[in-house]
């Protein structure tokens, strides 16, 4: 009898020990596990010429991947961490920009520090084991770009569920590299022939020539003007060796063309410049010169400093 009772008690004990362990094992729950492909993104508009005709904009693509067993439903947003809105080169002035979700046709620009919430915004839905590439358009108003340099904004691209839960995020750097740039133009009394500006100096006499001309300069910073004379600073009679020396006057400064070249360096700072400089000519000795039409080809170029 002792043997029977001992075996019965052992059996009951074994049954009691195994039953709770079986009852506490839960069924596996489906879940969304969202990832963003790739490392931190650097979304920089490279090589923008602010005085050209191109548009400061670029499209960037991001692939969201669902590695879970349930669908992911979310909307992408941009968040700024302890940084004021706008691209900066380290100075106090910031450059505004626009950021568009092209999938949802939604303005994601984080003007107040984060993309504004909208209940009617189109959600991204990615099934289990699936992926979706979303395109974003980053653009800047060209009129805001009046100085050169690298301008950036650090942000976080996040995927947010309708209930506000952040599924995943990735650091991004928005930016634009604005090139130093300068342009020149001519206004006043001249005509165009063969792609050249023709300036008529009238009857030549020693001294300044009164011609209403202005050299217009646009530059993202201070600049240097170079003057190159085909005949080394002389007006030459066609098909002859007869010459009359001359010099250029720019904004009251004499530009000597001895050796065929001269320079003018703007004394301004590193900020955007838009100048209109009076352009004139000073004629040298005209005595004992043969009558006729004297001319020279003067090439003026500009480069930012």
C-alpha cells in the first residue's frame, strides 16, 4: 500500500507542476516593425549658382521597410531638435525652405519645429515583409539666396502612426551649397554688332570722353574686374601702325591698360553686391595722327573674391 500511495502522490505532483506552465504560454502577436534603409541622410543641393537660371530644388527618395508580421500605417514628418527653422551658415540669418511629401502631396515644412499634423493626410500603408519608397521635394526660393556658402539644417525624419506613436526615425541634414558667383552687364549709349557692344567715342580729342555708360555688376561677395585690351591700351587705325593711347575710367578710378591689362578690385565686404559703376574713357595724345577710324577691343571680365 505504501508503494501505491507514493506513486499516486508523485503522479499528482507531476501533473500540478506541468499544468500552469502550459497555460501561461501566449500565442505570438503580429506587429509592425518599420525600418528606414540606409544610414543618416545628407540631402544637399550641390553647386547652386544664385545668378544663373537654375532652380534650387532636388528630389530625395527614402525606402521604408516593414520587417514585422503586421501592416505598418504611418505618415512621414520632419522634426527639428533645439534648432530654429531655416538653413544656416552659422550666422544669425536663416534661409527658409520648403519640404514636400510627394506621396501624400503634403507640405512637411517644419516651420514651427515639426511637420503640422493633419487628420486627412494620406497615410503610407506597408504590408508585412513589404517596402515602399517615398519621394520628397526639397526646394528654396532663389530670391532668398543672395550670398554664397554652405547652408544646412539638422532634422529628424520620422514615421508616425495615426495615434502619435513614432515607429522609426533617421537623422537627416538638409542643405544647399551656394557657389560664389558674379555677372556683369553694360547699360547706356552703345549698340550691338556681332555679339559685341560697340561704343562710339566720337571725334577723338585728348582728355576724358563724355559717354553715358554704366557697368552693372552683380556678385555674391566682393569682386575683381579685369580689363584686357587687344592693342595694349591703344586705339589703332585699321591695317596700320598708327595708334592713340587711352585709359579706362571706372567709378572715378583710372584703369591703366599698359601691357594690355588692368584691374579694379571692389572694396566692399563679403555680402551680396549689385553695383552700377560709371564707365568712361580718357584719350591720350592725338596730335600728328593720321585721320581715320581708330578702334580697340576691350574685354571686361569679373570674378568673385
